[in-house]
């Protein structure tokens, strides 16, 4: 099955709709949970990839986001690969499984943070297993 294609305007409308429903500031994690199972909203990874960053997407959609510094700089690529490696020793190997695991493991980057640096879960798994 082919993934739906979204225009930039559709991406921004979905971010704005999530903020209207969930409140502001809107985090990528909250948006991620909101958009699951919807045909009219893309994943936060696609939003970030197309619009440059979560902050940029929110700004363009007229939505406030947390003004804190990016958490993705806390971890090097190898740190992130190491967390995924650790997860793969204990989990089923899915991205959703990693996201749940990260919430239970203090210090682990969230799934959204991983996706900012590594948009393809399958490639990240291969790297972690290598």
C-alpha cells in the first residue's frame, strides 16, 4: 500500500489542528500520539523532514512550541545507536516498541528525537545490529 502524499499546507494544517485539540505548546511527541490512525495527518518524522524542524513547522503553522534548546544534541549518533542496540536486546524490534522502551529507560532519547537524526528505523536497526 502506498503512503499518502501531503502538501506543505496539509502538513501545517494538521499541526494546527493538533494544537487546537491538544493545546499549546505542542510537542512532537504529543502530535505523534494525536496523528496515529488518521489518514489526514502525516507522522512527525515526515513533518520534520519536509519542513526542516519541529520548531519551524510549528512557527509556520502559527503554533507555539517549547522554546528550550533541542534535546537531539544531548546524544551523539553513536549514543543513539547504543540505546537502540540495548533496546534490541530486550524488545521486539519495532519503532513503537522502542518508543515505549525509551519512556521506561531514563536517559534514553525518545522515538521522536531518534527520528530527527535517523528518519529510517530499518537503517538504524541494521546499524545497531552491525
